[in-house]
């Protein structure tokens, strides 16, 4: 499957990637926290996030790239009288993800005295085109920490949107909109407590 195509406005995507040579992306809690802060900075202006999970050597996001009319413009650094600055430019969604990964890699490499690529490139992206796939993907992302043995229960894992969604204090995720896809919080929780088939998703993912 082709993963190089630019992200399109007003489209849903499963975005994921792993560390270069399957190396770790996160070594300690402060790494996860810094990544989340950078995600807010670079991605919130261009996308709505419905689910996410960060594991030691890979991550998953389910997002909707905002429509072009929803995305703000990059403003000039300064505005002074009698000085002509370039016209404002609109944020580029694909570039914003690239900026996120570059900023995180730079900080990570500096902290741990490493060099070279931190992530595999390019980051992977798969369009999400129907409701069934959307719901399965939400479960797949939230269940990923259980699948990889990082926890026993979804609610035990601190670095995913599941716990923040059910806690009522969501981080980088649109709680009301995601719950609309499941009709209510109780149905959302019930859906995650059932065994869901994710074979159609797993066949498209490299971890």
C-alpha cells in the first residue's frame, strides 16, 4: 500500500509509525509527556484526534484532517509599519506531522546522546472510509497496549486516549465527537469490553 501520498483535507486517517530498526521511541514518562505536548502544538491546529496510543517503540493515531477552511494560517513573526512581510501561509497537514516527528527526534537524540533517524520514514497513513472500520480502529488502538503486554486492562494504561476519555479529562482527543460514534459513554465502554475482530486492520499494519 502507498504511504507517501499527502494527507488530504477533511479526510479520516489511521496514522502510525515505529522507531527506526524497531528501536524505542520512549524511555521514561517525561518522553511521553513531551511528545503529547508537541502533538498539541503541531497537530491540533490541523486535525481532530479521535483515538491515540503511544507504546515504547510505536504509536497509533486516528484523526480527521480539518477542512482547509478550518485550518488557521501561519502569521508573520512580527508586524511593523512600513515593512512588507510575505503573505500568510496555511498550515500543511503532512508537513505538520513531519514537524512533530522532527522536533521530538531532535529533543530525544539530545537527551540520550544519540544521532541518526529516530522514526521509520515516511510515517504511515491509511484512509478510514467507513463507520465499521472507524469503530474497529478505535478498539484496535486502545487495545494495543494490552495486545503488546503493557497492561492487563485498557484503563490501566496511561499513554492512550481510552483512560482520558472515560475519566472525563481528555488529552488531545475530542471526547464528545468520539462518543457520538458509539452513541453514549456506556456503549463506548461496552464496545471495548467485548472481543472485537480486527483482522482486517491487522493485515494492513506493520509493527
